[in-house]
């Protein structure tokens, strides 16, 4: 699991705390670092590892997701925070258009309006690779055009064909031999397109692959996308599923051959008071926890639980808007997810992933924050 440090930091958590919690790989965001402070500034300050104070592996995305989120993501009301799977919206409604797009895509690349200062900026495959090489990540991603679950087959095919052309340009643009480059499979939730894309990307001289773009309208669609894509990828390549990281998804997608994940969920949910437990998410701000002396999860080895901070104390920190709340909650959620990933790896080695999945899901209730119980 890649822990996400979008702008060069994991919010509220120091590098030493990340090491202590078991993090091994971080993912930083090319688009955000390109806009602020700028790739050349990061390079002058020693590269991303020194800049972040992190001596482990770092992955950078290509900026392609921002092409989507600032464009059709805004237009369709779909994205990481606003309904990635439309048919599983918590409101029961499909997303509707929310804002005018801030990006225009053409065959050469994408022109967008900076969300920071309104300036006009340009990303192309060549620019994306130059930025990622200047940042100095260990793994870079090819520039791609993700699509929305609401895009039709015709537009999804067009975006896939752009992604394929851009993949070749990314390979031609690379100058560093010490940086792995992953291709990106697109094609939405269309079986023919996903299979075509996996075959095309799999035939190029990348070092690994990421599965990106629309994964459909539901978790069932996501599973189908993987089932269509995986058989056509080189067996030896590491396979990264972009933007997915909920506990139940780690189990189901690892069973389908995914090796690497990244997701903002553990720390983003933590900052909103949602804590992972073996029985589901605990909404720590509920009044029921005001006088609860128990730790979040008995037996958990994270700093928050091992130190003995009570649920009542954590609730107090959130209610009082104390910044320590974000750190303690994030440390717990990260440890929970990273421990689960360690269990998945051990189960794969022991050929017992199905048993682990059944045992975990028999207790875990996704999407329903606990009110008072739990471990």
C-alpha cells in the first residue's frame, strides 16, 4: 500500500511516524508539486526524497487524474470525494454535474486553469515525464486520460487511444535509467476496451502497470474491469490499482492479482473522525463516546492505542478542533490498513487468502460507522 502524501507530506504525520506505523512506499502528486513549489525547486532542494525527509521508495502519478478531476470529474460530479462509484452513492442518487470544467484536452496534451492562482498551465506526456524526472521519484506513471463512469463508449475509446499514443511518447521522452516507468491501462467499464488497452500497454517496454480511469458504477464493475484486464498483462509486471484502498477492496482486488494500491482514505477519513476497526468504521465524534475509557481497538499496536488514548479523549480532541486529533486518528487508520496488507501478503504466501477474506468480512461492516461497540 502506497501512503498518499499529495503535496509532499502525509497530512499530520511525520516521516518517522510513518516508518513506525509500517509504511514502506509513499505516493506524491505530480500536478500539485508542479504548481507548488515547482519541480525545479524540489530538484534544487535535493529531490523529492530529501525534500520530504523520506528515504524509502516514492511513486509519483502523472498528473492524468487531475486532467480528469478538473475536467469531466467536475462536469459529471464524479471523483474521489464525490461519488467514485455512482451506483453506490450514499445518498442513493447518481451524481449530477457540479461545475464548469477547468481543463481542455486535445491530442497533444491538456491545458488547464490552476486551482491555486487561476494561471493557464499545460501538461503533455513530455512535460509530465520531465516533471517526474526532476522530482526524482523511484516509480513514475505514464501520462494518461482517465474517464468518468458517465462517459459513453465512444468517448472512452477516444481517451484510451490518446492514452496509448501518450504512452509511447512517455517512453520516448524518458532520460533517466534509474526510474521505473509504469504504463496505464484505460478503457472504462467496457470489456473490449479494457482488453485492448491491457494488450497494448502490456506490449510496450514498461517496468510495471497501473489500472486507472473509470472502474465502473459499482464495486462489481470494478471486479469485472480487473477480470478483463489482468489476463492480458505480463506476468512479471507489478500491478498497481490507482485510488483504491478500502479494506474490503484490498482483499477482493488482491485476489484478482493486484500487487500495489494507493488511496487517501485512511488519512482523509481519519481527519473526519472515522476510525477503522475490525467491525467497521467507528465515528468517534458521536456523543456515545464522550465518557468511553476504551482505546479505539483492543490489541492494536498503533501509537494511539498502545499509548492508551481513550475514545473519550479522541472525541474531545475532535470536538475541540485540536490538531492532535488528526495525527492520532491517522496513525491508527494507517496502522490498521498496513497491518491488513501484511496479513494479505502472508495469506497469499500460505495460499489462504480466501480464508482470510471470509474471516475478515464476517465481522467488518463497510459503510456503516459504529455508534458505540467494536473492539
